[in-house]
């Protein structure tokens, strides 16, 4: 039986904290789509005071408090700190109110859980308009948060809710299909399951035992049976496995027109986010329709840079400009603030006026049958074929690597990368019950020092990763050459069901593989390695692509080939940057 809705859950505490704390305020959503419960954190001030609002909306639990304080600066420790969100103690001290809402079907918000969906954006739209209309609100709302709290910003901003003044999506995907779920059309299943089991389903509305597990309070309106819980959720692990194409209702309903975003944007990506979010921050910046939009990159673990002194000052200066009309750094003029020379002595940052960098020297490195990467293409290259087994994985990688000569000078590469290959697939020589009908391409770019030791970087979850990665399912190779997003440095695919074209065994297919953008400085004497594989290799970490339903042996098993010769050029296009 559904729980009886209670109207006595809202409480206000004006004395226990350095801010006014309202718990479980109810927001009635429009069009009868349900109700959401939120917590409100307001500065203590004279009666009638109003403040700009920072709003967040997610299934992670407004009442699940972030306790891993060891590496977070002291000023962001408060009794209501929460994962990936602005800290109430800090931001109320600086004149902001915060609204933190439980997504429908999670925490204390009843209803059917349908994460990252159209209903997520519709509810968030109502929350923003509600927050902007409260007596303690100045009428201006900004969005600030990491990951889920960032990805949701793109989609709700495209709906243009009244009161929304600016957004700061910090490490947040902007394209549910391409950035998160299906890299190059290949299902990125292991992270979605890890995330769903650990972060989402554990906080479902009505789930028993949350308090006992120290995962927030129990549902105040009562527990639900397992049968009711299952009925009250759309399971991402099931839905992603069942849908393959961007025109499937499941994916198309989660898409948005980025050009509809008109508010100022500060998009912050992490160079280490090579399997989630990085692409979304870049694409969001490129495609948002905002007149005032800025792109910034950080490095390091997923959560810590968000709370660092330098980055919090950046967040606040941007938010102050558009929520308080207090613009000390020129955000409202279209000129991004210049870097701090003193801070740069420790960690150099650089200001650029455009992305991609306008003086990028796109340089082709050609693959050779001798496993080299060379700048000049040998016109008389004889026909050759290089083979490797299909269906490799992280425990049994099947790879081919191509390596440059040692660089004769320091070289910076910053921007987008494309790999062009001529590939085919055949049944295994030993014979197989069926010939392959598809090819999954996994691309990795690696960096070797002058002693041929690999240089690894820090991923957003803290593990070692290579420079960057890219993927393509060859049956989804079709590029939309008429799309305004399609360029020679960034092939654009629609991933439609009508684009699907089965691979014919033995036939050679020229394909362009999108590799996620990067920034790397190759020192004199160092080398780059282009790695081609049939499955995940080192650096995949939590983000493996090993779903047996998606990577079926019946369609992929066999031998993959790269073809060389006068009609089969293979190359990687690198974004070289002239010395600054």
C-alpha cells in the first residue's frame, strides 16, 4: 500500500546552527506530477531580508551528510555538508540561501524514481521557480554542484525557468547518451551499476533500514515493501541495457537542445575525467546558446578541487556577478578573469579567448605496419594487415600499439583528437559457428617519458589514467556531415536506429573515431603511444564496457584487422599548440 502523505514534516530551527535551517519543506509540483521535499538553509538576518538562492536536486539524499572532511578545507565543514554540493555553512555566511531537494522517489520525496529523466528536469524547473518566489528569496536562483548536480543543470537551464540567473556545472555531463551511457555506442555498464547500487537505490523513498545503515534518516512516512519499491523505480541498469539508440524514447526523452540555454554559464571540466563528464563540460560550453559562457579546466580528484580556496573564489565571483550584481572580475563583460600570477607560481594556469584554441596546428601522425606513428605519410606504403582478437577486456586485453619517435622539442597538445582507421572483421582462423557482424574499437592515448616509462595522470576517482580515450561501435559509424556540430576535428554522430549498418565480414570500413579532448605537454625526448584494442585496457577503472548483452560474442567474436596501403591511410589527428 502507498504511504499516507503527511503534512506535518516541515520544521524550522532558528537557534541550533549559524544559519536558519528548514527541514522537509514541501514543494507541490505543477501539473500534478507530485511533491518534493527540500531542506532550506538561510542566513540569519533582519526580518524581511532576502537572498539569492543556490538550488540542487538529486536522488543522493539531502539528509546524507558528507563526513569525509580530512581533505576538505575547514571552512566547508558544517553539520549539513553533503556530497558534491555547496556547503550551507560557508555559503550562508556569504549571503546566499540554499535549497537542497530530494528527487522524486528518493529520500523524503514520494513517487516513482526516474533519474536523469524528463521528469527530473520538469521537477527541477518547478523547484527553481518556487525558490525564486519565496519571501526570503531575492528572486534570483543560481545552480552550483558536481556530477549529477551539474549534469541536471544543462537540461533544466534549456527549459528557461523563471528566476534562473546563471549555472555552474562542475564536472557534469551534458549528453546522457554520448557522455555517460554509450561511449561511441558501446554500453558503459559497470559504473552505472556501481553508481545505481551504491548511490541511488540505497536512498529510495520507503527503503527500510537507512538509518541503521547510517545512510540518512528512514522515510518519515514509513517503509515500503520490496514489491512496492520495485514498482516505484525505473532501473537505469535495466533501461540502459534495453535501449541502444539515441532515437529510442528512453534516450531521446533525456536529450535537450543546448542552444536553448541562455543564462550565463561557467562550465568546469576535469582533465582526468576521461570516461565521464569531461566531454560534457566541453560540449556544453560549445553548444550552449548563452552570450556569456566560460570554460575552465581543473585536475585532481572528483570532489576536492570544488572546495579549494582558488576555485571557491572563482565560483563566488561568478555567482556574485549574476546573482548580486557585484562583478569584480568582469564576468558580465564577456572577458573571463585573468589568472592570479602568485598562484601560478605553484600551479600554472593559462587564459585563452576561445575553445578550441584558434591557433591550433592540427597535425596528423600516421600509423605504419611497423607499429610506428610518423608525421609524414609514405605514399608508396605497401599493402599490409595487422590483426588482433576481438572481445578483449581489462583482464584479457587484446591490443595493438603505435609509438612516435622521441619528440625533438617540447610540444603541447590541447583540444580535440580524431583517429582515422580502416578496419575489418573476420571469423577466427580456427573456425566459428558464426561470423562477426560488428566491431568495437577502443582507443587510448598514452604518454611515455624519455626512459619509455608511462606517465599516468590522476582520474576523477583518484586512480591512475592515461592521457585520454575514445570508442566506436563500427555499426554506428555513420557521421552526420550536415550537422553544424560536425567538423574535421570532431566527427558528429546521431546514433539513430536508422544509422545502424551491420558489418560485413571481410569488408574494409574507413571510420573516424572521436577521442575525448585533452591537454598534455610532451617533453623533449618523450613519446606518445596510440593504443587500439577490442575492449577496455588500463585506465578504464570503474568504467568498463563488458555487458554480455551489449558485447555479445555472437556479433563480435572473431578477429579484427587494421588495413594499410595506398588506399588505406590510418592516422591520429593531434591538436598541437604553438609555444606561448
